[in-house]
C-alpha cells in the first residue's frame, strides 16, 4: 500500500502524545507530598502538612500516613511504566530506521557522522546510533517488571528491599533524556529518498488505487479486483503514482496541526508553572 515519509513520521508524533498522557498520569501520582508521615504512622507534633504541600508546589498530599509509605516502590513502578512507554515508541522508531536505511528498503539515509562503517565492507553505513537506542529502549521497558518483582511480596511499611529499586530507577531519567536528545538531533539530519517509489519492486503498490478508481467509475469492487489482477498477471498493469486519500489521518490529510495542538495541550497540563512559582517563592523567602 502507498505510504509516505510524512505519514510514517506523524504516526510517531501522535504516539508520543499518548506517551505523554500516560506520563502525566504518572506525574499526578508522584506529585503528592509525603512529608509529615514520619516512619509511616504520623507524628505527635502538630504538623501543618497542607502548608508544606502548598509551599513546595505539590498538587496535593498523601493524606494517609501509612499509604505515604506504601507508595514507595509503587510510585517508582508507575513512573517507570510511563518512561517505558516513551522508550517503546523510540525503540520502534529505531527499528524502523534500521530497516529503512538498509539496501533492501533504501527509504532513508543519514550523513556519515551519524553512521559507522563496517569492519570489512567499505560500502556499508551502519545505523549504530539507532541500534543502541533500540537496545536501551528494551532495557528501559524491562524496568517496570524489575520493580514489580522486587516489591511483589512486601507487606505494608518500609523495607530495606526498596533500596535496590533506586539502583535501576534513578539512572533511567538520564537514559531516556539522552535517547530523546540524540533522536531529536539525528532526525533533523535524516535524508529521505523521494525516488524510492520508482523502484521496480514497488510497481504493484498502487494496484488498490487503480481498483478503487474503477469502483468510483461504476464498476463493482469484485469485477475491478478481478480485472486489475488479470492485468498484473498478463503484464498489462501500468501504475499511476497518485493517491486520492482525503480522509482524516490519511496520506493526503495528515492533520499534523491537530497532533501538534494535542501535544501542546498535554505539555501545558503538567502545570510546571505552579511548581516553579512555589520554588521561586521559597527562594525569595529564604533571602
């Protein structure tokens, strides 16, 4: 079926929007103030837990002091799952590029500084950047399972087992950020082979378009399907490199502006401005 670079590329943009929706849900779970829960059973001091919540810019607080402790491990797993979703999108993109850069596809290429040569074959341009992103993405996708297994048989309260989570959890933020940065950089230098469609192996890619055109002219789909199939078998088929797709989200109507609006809406919903204001107020008070 005919596709385009834009159709493929925009799919990943919309995927990242959904990934951010999940990340925002994880942010809402994590953005709760646990201060004042002490060792998990509260304190005899008359603490104003609502005040610290407001001063630090949290959306809300863990009301129940026992649950503040139960959130250990659970919060990390939820955040790790959100990060794993972004990693899955990056990993799939990386795998596509590893396929599309090969001579069998030859859809895209990259400048020499973003590829490496073969140890023996002088013509090769290996997509090492994307192979490493694919591997790192797989590693990040395993993290939620690791955390779930560490916490699987723990009763409520704090346990030393929870220390082990930090060894894998804390580095994942730098890991996902570095992958996002290098993908962002590399994709600004992607080279699209806009003549790939003329390759003989794609001669029959537009057969469905011809069938649909005959249907629009009044022929039944059954007869149009049979006719085009017979033309292909008899060597009479002539492809027309045109598509008539106009519906939302199709090759002829990508709706990239709608996807961009969705992304802006989700990013704004994190309300980082509230956290910044709270921190600025605290710093001002300290002065």
